[in-house]
C-alpha cells in the first residue's frame, strides 16, 4: 500500500510540475514572443486565448479530473469532493468562455474570418460538450434529487465523456499552437525552425505529456477512491 502511495505521489508531483510549466511556457510565449497581453481587439487581446485555455481548460480541468484520487481526501465527505470537482470545472469553463471571447473579438476587430479552421470547429464543439457535461454532472451527481439508479446509469457515461472532452481539448490545443505558429512566424518562417518555433513546439509537448500523466493517474484502478456502501 505504501509503495502504491509513493508511486502516486511521484506521478502527482510530475503532473503538477508539467502542468505548471505548460502555463509558464504559455505566458513566456505571449509575453516574450507575441507582444504581451491587452484587451483592445488587437493581437494582444488574442493572446489571452492560449493563456486562458492552457490555465483553465488544460491545467485546472486536469486537476479536477484527479481530485478523487488524492488519498488524503478519502476521509473527506463525498459531497465536499464533488463540490471541489464541480467548482474547479466551473472555473475552467468560465476561463474557456472568456478565451473564446478574446479570439472572436480579435477576429472581428481585424475582420479575420471566424469558424473556418478545424481548430475552431473542434474547439467550439468541445466547449459546448464541456458545458453540457458540467450541467449534467451538477444536476445529476451534485444535487440531491436524482435517484441512485439514474446516477449509476450515467456515471460511466460521465467518466467516459470527461476523458473524451479532456483528450479532445489537448488535441485542439496542439492544432491551435500549430496554426498560430504557421500564421505568425513569417520572417523568419516557421519552416526555418526559429527559437519561437522550438520553444512553442516544446509547449505543445508539455501539454501532451500533462494529458498523458493525468490519463495514467485516473486510469489506475488501485488509486480510485474507495466506494462507500450505498453510494
Ligand atoms: C453519485 C456518486 C457516485 C455515483 C454512484 C452511482 O452521485 O457519488 O459514486 O453517483 O452513486 O454509480
């Protein structure tokens, strides 16, 4: 049991480190290479898009997925843990919405077309799915009204949907990073492997690794919260 616990802690610290580093890399990308942050319709406003997505939709959602796995919380009430899970996902959803406003606002100000790229299609779909997942999870699992039979039926679907959404967010981030680098790196071009290209490719690898670590942690059966009888 102690061995499993130490393995868990090692992976948890790694995930937190890689997730935190992803946020830092995103900040360095927009602050050092992309002119900084602002809210004026310019590319500085767009820069909030990657910052809020990586902070909320990737990092905070990833933590929300594994809160039930933290062994020192197994004595906490299930309702408290559900509230933390729902609260983190709500914060992530709000940041995701603001990140969309930043992208659309920037496009509309500079008359750049909306919703033509695969990144934008998959990204909008996954934000909508995330809101539905949040609403369904809140009303069925957090509020006390749903019967146990409905909870038991929906739980595997909720778990599958959550992991599908999280994986799709990671894929969408990789597409977004790629298209932004192709758009903005012109002189010198992305194809000449300039420092910003190498740095931001590395950011993509960090986000992918974070996803892999969260997926590993959440799929270990021995790290699941012990189920209370009648719940
Ligand atoms: C809940 C909850 C669970 C599941 C279970 C149905 O609301 O806390 O563990 O639903 O009751 O599988």
